[in-house]
C-alpha cells in the first residue's frame, strides 16, 4: 500500500493562497484559522471522487509515493482553490 503525505503540498499551496488573501483581505486572513482551512481541504479531498479514483489507481499500479503525489497535485490545487474561495467575500 502506498502511503501519501500530501500535507506539505497542501501547506505550500495554502501559503501562496494565504499571501494573496492577506494582500487583498488582511483582516479576513488574520481572522481565519489555518488549521481549520487545512481540515476543510482534507475533508474535501476525502469527498472528491476524481481524487479518490486517482489515488486508488496510483495505488493499484504501484506508483511510488513521490510520483503519486506529483500526479495528484493538480487535483489538490483545485481543491485548495475551491476551499479558499469559500472564505472570500
């Protein structure tokens, strides 16, 4: 079984989004809890059928964790974007 730790990639993507958010909505960025946003991203990934299918496919073909992570990164980016847009006014 391939074990993926995508948390560093999520954190990297959130950091960029957070910088953009702080530049346009500094008070909102200061008020949001990053752990809560991270939890929302993880929750959405768990619910996303395309992500889950790709994860299962990566495991079925025996992709290494690093290759699988890179393959799944565009989906993770999409989910991070979607979650961050939930918080924008």
